[in-house]
C-alpha cells in the first residue's frame, strides 16, 4: 500500500478471498480494550476507515471529515495515486493516520487485495461512482455495463471482501443518491444502479446483523464535483436542476461527509438497512 504510515497494519491475515478471513469479535465501542479487558480512562478508540473513491469530490471530503472526527487510520482508495496522496497528506495534517491504496475497484482481484491489505475495517465507505446522463433510447450496452460495473458490482464485491474481517460495531456505507429513491429523465441507468444499491443495503443489513455489522446508504442531491460540473455549470441545465431542490442550493461535499460520519458512529448504532438523504427536500415531493 503506497505511502503507508499506519501503525498496526492488517489486523487479520488470510488470502483475501471472501470468507477467507476469520470473523472478528468485540462489542461496539469496546475495541480499545486492553488485554485485561479494561478501558483505561481517556482511551480513545482508533477506527480503520476505508474510503473507496477518496481522491476527490465527496470521497475526499468524507476522508477529511473522519480525520476531524477522532482517532482514525484512513485507507484511501482510487486509481489516481497523486490525488490520493494529497488527500492523505491533508488528513495527516489533521492528525489522522493515512495510507493510500491504488486500485481500480471494477477489477475484483484489486478490490479483494485492497480489503486484505486494509485488514479489519471498522467503516467501509463505498463512494466511487459514475454517471452518464443521456436519453434512455440512446443508452448502449457499453454504457449500461460501465455504470453497473462501478456503481453496483465493484461495491458489492468490495463489501463482500471486507465483511468477514469487520468487527462487531462495523458499518458499511454506500454512497447512493436521491436517484436511488426517485426517477429522473436521462438517468435510466444511474437510477437503476442507485436503486440497486438501496436493495443491496437492505439485504446486507439483514445478513450482516448477526455479525453486529450495519449497512446503510447516504443519498445526496446534486453536489458540485468533477462528476457533475459539466451539468451544473451549464447555464440552462444548472439552474433547472437547482430549482428542483426545495432548499434552492446544491449540497456541499462537507454536508454529505457529515452525514456519513454520523451514520457510521456509535450514536447511530441502531440504524441499519436505512437511507439517510442529504437532498435538500428533493424526494419530499
Ligand atoms: N456529485 C453529485 O452531485 C452526486 C449526487 C449524488 C450522489 N453522488 C455519488 O457520490 C459518489 C461520489 O461522487 P463525486 O461527485 O464525488 O464523483 P467524482 O468527483 O467523480 O469522484 C469519484 C471518485 O471515485 C473514484 N473512482 C472512479 N472510478 C473508480 C474506479 N474504477 N476504481 C476506484 N475508484 C474510482 C475517483 O477516483 P479516480 O478517478 O482516481 O479513480 C474519485 O475519487 C458517487 O457514487 C456518486 O454517484 C454524487
């Protein structure tokens, strides 16, 4: 893992194959226990948080929000090492341990190796996603497969690789969208992928509950990032989209990140199988 500064390293060995690592144990919030089982006064529990798609935009903001939220070992994944290193550096300046895992998550072997090297992951944030707005009648098989490959398949198998070594109290957060709850023109494939994530999350919430692991989604409205700039900066499309947000503005990456930090926290320990929308009221209609 490039630029690794984390202490402790992988907490579980194994071959990285799903089910190939032992299930970790421990009650939520008790991972700072000493060997004798007692928590020393003032002990702060360091969590390992893997952010998939951390090199820019919402994922970078999520990484930095976790850096601000308490002791953390961040594993920052994506394809572009230079960008990941600069997010890692910013996280270290905020007191976090941060390492970079360069991986194309659509390659399941790379995703599994990333999870294996990360070891026991307390919080997995599946943020990497892509969109290509276009009319339903123009969608090609290539576009359909490309969007499903990243938005659904990559996160599915990354979660499958990470789950066996997640401790009790662990949490998988899929970054979905308001489009995981409603339809929209020129978004047939994107809506289908995000609705798929919502269904996957409900199924995982049930199946992982006996392990004490939660699964949730966070669904933003429009956020100005590299993904959306071409639309939001368009003098016709941008205002039209913004006018559909009752609060009459885009969300910021930091507002999405704040929701992720909360939903992954012990304060949200009873929240699983749920969607937290950060949509300015878009889906309230
Ligand atoms: N922006 C919005 O308005 C909005 C609204 C609702 C939901 N969302 C969702 O929020 C998430 C983040 O969106 P964003 O706007 O921040 O997008 P973005 O700026 O394009 O960032 C996408 C991130 O995913 C990574 N990524 C892309 N392909 C990858 C791959 N094959 N393997 C590994 N990493 C990959 C990118 O890094 P590399 O290119 O370096 O790999 C980057 O870090 C997405 O799931 C999106 O659907 C966004």
